[in-house]
C-alpha cells in the first residue's frame, strides 16, 4: 500500500479528532489575516524597511568598531558614524505622508526615543505636540525620553499630553517629567509640579512604583542629597570589622567610595 495514503478516519481512531487537525491547519492563515491589511500597508512596509536598514548599518558599525586594532582606528570609525541622525528625516517624511496613521506615529516615537538628543528631532516633537497628544500609543518610554531633550517644543508636548490625554498614568508621568525638566533647568517651580503630580496622581502605578513614589523620591533627592546638603547618616564596619558612623568624622574631609561585586 502507498505509505502516503491515510484512512480519513485514522486520526480519529488514534484519538486525535479531525476538528483539531482543521484548527491547527488554520492557525497560519489566522496569523496572516490578523496582520492584514494594516501590517502589510504601505506605511507599515516603509517603516519596517527604514528600521531594517538602520539595524543593518548599526550592526556593521559595531562589527567594524569591535574588530578595529587600535584606539586610533576606533576613534576614526566612531567619528564617521552618523548613528540615527540620517534616519530621523526619513521617519519624519513618513509621518507627514501618512498623518494620524499608526505607523506615522511609530515613526515619530522612534525618532524621539532613539535620537531625542539630536536637533533633527525637533520637527518630530513638534508634530507629536500638534497632532498626537491624545494618541493611545503614547507610553512611559516616550515621555521619559523627553526629560533631557533641550527643547521648548518638548515642554509643549508634555503640556499637551497632561491637558488632553485620557490616561491617568500617562498624565501623571508627564507631569513628573515636566517637573524634573524644570529642576534640571534650575527652575524651582519644578518642585511645585512634582508636588502636584504626587497629590493628583499619587496612587497611579507606573512600572514598579507609583507616581507619588517617583515624584516624592525626586523631591527628597533634590532637597536632601544635593551638593552642599547635609549627608544622611551612614553606618557600617571598616575592613577590620570595627563599627563606625559617618557622623564620627564630622568636620573632617571624607572620601566615600560606593562599590559592588556581583
């Protein structure tokens, strides 16, 4: 008998119902259908193509850098490396060509998260501030990347998110980052903003801490752990096992070295 022949009732005889065979056979088709049509749309394909090209270029760069024989070679390779800068413009063009689309938004978010320190990102932040402050795709990572972006437009984006977004988590964290940005710029009004965030969104969970814990932790650090502040007490044992306290050395110059081994 031809070994390729199978009795239609054989799977049933073996205790494997035909309906399960049909379901298993449909899984790849369902996978395809779930990703259609948006996953295979033009903006999606262009977005993935840019990411693929960027990823290949970065991989090649790190390979050359790793294989360089001298520090001079490494420095030359690093100097010639443009990083994500040249891709920000392409991502921005994609977002302009497909406004309010998922992939246009993802292109802007990538630009800010990957290259938020570059001048080229300013346009991307402006477009986010103008059109995407209510977008459900705004997340903690995007907001966090705005903390050190030296741009008035970034402040406008945070204000828009706080005003317009429906998520308490997103609004709360945007307020925290707004406060931290103010303090980073030596603007003491940042403390008031952090206080407001802790009061209004205190119990809202971020990743592992609440908005209140993050805001109050930042306030504690600024008020108590800055340069010129009184150091908190430290107790421990020296290398001979003798107990000591930092306050024992008050009035003397002390060098504290924090280190770990793991």
